[in-house]
C-alpha cells in the first residue's frame, strides 16, 4: 500500500481542521476546498497524488459518508418545527422531485442526440437528489428561517432514498432490456422493497439502539470515551443492514436518525457530535478522491452539451419544479427562490455515477461526464453562494415565523 497519498491527505485534514472556523467564515469552504485540493494535487495539477480509486472502493466510501451525514442531520432535526412546516418537504418530494426528473428528461432529450431515452432517464434521475452534506452550510445557518432549513434538510434526507429504486429500475432496463409492463412492475417492486425495508430497518434498529443507550447511560454501564461510538455504529448499522436486506440504506439511515434523535432528549448533543466529526472526515476524504480520480478523468468529456445540461440541471430543472410545488405555501418569493437554488448535487450523484461506470451501459461516458460536471459546478456555485445568499435572505425576511398553507 502506498503511504504517500495517506500522508498528504492526513496533513491536509490536519491543516483544514485547525483552520475550519476561518474557512467557514469565508466564501471558500468545505467541499470547495476539498475537491480543489484533490484537483490541484492530482494528475491534472501538481501530480503529487495518484489514487487509483476503483468503482467499488470509491462507492463504499461515498455511501458510508452519505449514510453518516443523513443519520446525523436527521437526529438533530427539530421535529416540532418540522411538524408545523411539513408541507415544504412533502411538496418537494411528492411534486417537486417527479417534476425535476421529468423536466430533466425533457431537456436531456433535446440536448443529447446520441443518448438513448433510457440513458437520458438515468441521467435525469442521477441529478435529481440533493445533497445533505453540501447543503450543511445552509441548513445550519441561523440567518435562514428555521422552517426553510428544516424543510431543505428533510428533503435532502429523503430524496436520495426515493431516487434509488427509480435509478435501479432504469439501470436494469438499460442493462438487461425489458418490456413496458415489466418495467412498471419492476419499479413498483423496487419502490416497495427499497423504501419499506429501509424505513422498517432504520426505525427498528434506532428504537432498540435508543433504548439501550438510555438504559446503559442511566445505569452507568458505559464510559465517556465509548459514548462517542454508538451513533457512528448505529448509523452504519442501519445503512448496511438495510442494504443487505435489499432495502434502501439511505432511507434507513435517515429514518433511523429521526427516530434516534426523537427518543434521545437528554445529552443528545454529546452523543451526536463525535459522529458529526467522523462524517466530516469521511466527506473530506471523499471529495479529495473525487477531485483526484474522477474530475480529472472526466474533464475531456465536458462538451458543450454536457455543460449546457449541467447548468440547466442546477437552475431551471431544479428551480421551476420547486416554484410549482410550493404554490399555495405561505412563503415569500425570495424564500421559494432560495429553496430552489439550494439543491446541491453531491454524494448521492457520485454513488449513482460510479454504478453507471460499473454497469458499462451505452452512453455511460456521457452520463458520467455530465454528472461530474454538474457536481463540480454545484460544489463551486453553492459553496460560494451559501453564506452571502443566506445573509441576503435574512435581510429580506419580514414575515412572521411559521409556515402554514394559505387559505
């Protein structure tokens, strides 16, 4: 095993961690810095890092990172606020997400003459889910109205898992071929299995885990150092168990986090904080590898069609469905536009893109190049705009707090 890449990434992680507060107060922070470091150190830059990230290796790292982020974010969700503003994520998932896939499909058909219809459908689905990790700068910023923060956080937690069965169905059709009737049957079967198994596994393990943690803490059977482990182990356990049972590990992680956070009221922060730190480290490694091994290789595929579709995906394909889905919700126009703009693409799209690479389907190179281009632009655009847009929204915030459906 070459130790040079490990040493370089470790030194970078140390440097960023001691300067994190300063980075977070600037426009350039988080994934922007991580990915930029990977590109600069990789073959396209100085050449100090040469990481041969196989599909399986990178996919595993990205999946575990996403599972940790989903569990941690969900466990810290304010369920009281969410119960009052639940219409926002409900509309975004039930109306906005399907419209996003449909609009992405329509634009893809117009832009990519060489991609098959099923290839365009795969691409539209890959770029539909938003990223909880990249959206962290927004959902933790107190300048953003709390109902908007909770709505975005809940949406990003659920849409990853909802897109999984849709993506797998399209991928299966592209790989094996299928008649229309079988496609619908396969989609329904995967939806029920992925979502149902994921939700049951996540809720069940979190229920048991929360009870055991409360029991052992109350009896004094654990120690302060070992209390840093349960949330990390439970998050990975929810994800891996659901995946092993052919369910959605992402849904399991998110539902598990919601249940665990709702049951643990006392001392929750000290339990969750170590897991948040571990997820940050995993995110750093994931984005550095992405910059080194994926971005550089995909740059030659950034054709004008790829760039046009990527820009469209981050703007009209996201914003228009959000505006349509939030009709009738008592939000100001700047708040709706804010929600529409902050739909960053990241870890889930990475995982899906790697699965496309492994599948070898026709048009895979175009699909992956477009996904990488969209992620690259998203990391830059959303990372740089998060803080100033949040401050601008706070200045324009004049309405009373709380979201209700208009009469």
